[in-house]
């Protein structure tokens, strides 16, 4: 089984995505990932005290 076939099987089993149209629909509705906690600087509590 090729990698693309394995991926298609995982998408079908876990998410119910069975066709290219289903994949495109999910990408259009994807909200993205919020990386804000990794890129926003933290306040240094020691300096403010």
C-alpha cells in the first residue's frame, strides 16, 4: 500500500473524508491554528515587582 493510499484510509476512518471534494471542503472551512501563545512575549514578573 502506498503512502497516499494509507493517508486516504486514515482520512476516511478518522474523519469521514472519502473524496477529493470532501478534502477541499474541509480546507475551505479550516479555521487555522492559533500560535499566539508561542509568539507573544510573556511579561517578566520579576522585573515588574
